[in-house]
């Protein structure tokens, strides 16, 4: 067994299992019983924990409020039109009553994971299938493929800037027009001096957008770490572009 704590993305599991247990018959929505769904959650979650080999775990969940919506009202707005699975709220309550869970005010599960992991990357393993967590350095566990992989600090930083360029349609922020994932990766990989932010700005400006556009997308894309969370006041410290000294020292 590993003497590490598994940080589990609870949001993904809740949505996955709640949707798994509902279906339509001639257009009418049907659901399995809540008890069946809870049993499936127990089996799924315990299998993730056991397969990881970790002795301890924390299931990280999103708060009902979200600081990114204060930054930009359109953030994840398209998801409001999508009906949530019927058992979601009760399944979440069951999860919180029976497992070690953690939420933080106005933060998403990704941020909770990022803040905890950054306190000591060697003591945690991140368990998720969400690509956004590729920003976070350290050891990751992909339960879908039952495999571990490591993200280096440099890889995490590059992935963040790629997200700023390409945006994330699932979260509703668009990044830079005409810049998809492949082109974004090509732009960032071509940077030789570590000044990824300058490359991002140049790309935004070349496509008719402003500094403020780039900054907003960066703040929406950035997963918080311990340096961007004021624990005593439970307040977000927004991401700011690196200084020249920070860039040269990277």
C-alpha cells in the first residue's frame, strides 16, 4: 500500500453514476432506485481507492457557488440548459455522509485538488479522468485505464497556457478564435525562453483580441494552488501574469 493520500475528483464520479442509472423509455425518463445507485457508487469508489493502492483518500467536490461565474457570467452557462440527473443531489448527500469529502467556498473540485496537492506534491496522488487536472504536477491515477502517470511542473505549466489559447468548450470559455488544441500546443512548444505568456498575448493580439481578453481566459483556465487561496479569509487570489524575473527563473 502507498503512504500517500488519493485526491479523488468526486464531481465526475457523481455525474457519471447518476446518469448511468437513468434512461428513457419511449421518451419518458426512468431511473433505477436511489439504493441501486448508491450501491454502484460504493462499488465504483471503493474500486478506485483499492486500485490506487493508497491508504488514505479525500473525495473533492465543487461548491454550489463558483468564483469563475463572478469573473464571467457566461462560465458554464450552457450547462444550465442541460437537465441534471435525477439522483445527483441525493447521491452527493449520500457520498458526503459516508465518505471523507471536502469542499471549499466558491471553488470547483479541481481547485480543491490543486490547493491540496500543491501543499506537498509528493504526498498526494490525483485521481480523475478530467484533462484540466493535467495542469497539476505530481503523480496521477487514471481509473478509466487503471494507470499511473506523472506530470512535471513544466508539463503542467505548458498545459495551462495551451488551455488559455484553445479555451474549453465544456466550460464555456472560448480562448483565442481559430486556435484549437493542436495549434495551441504547437505555439507553446515553440517557446524557447519560457515566456509563454508573451506568446499567448502575441497570439491574442494577432487575432484582434486584447490583453484583458487573454487575462480573463487565463483566470478562467487556471486551477488554483496554495499560493492562490487565502485560507484564513477563504478568498481566491486571482492568477496574475508572471513577472520578467519569474519567467527568467523558471
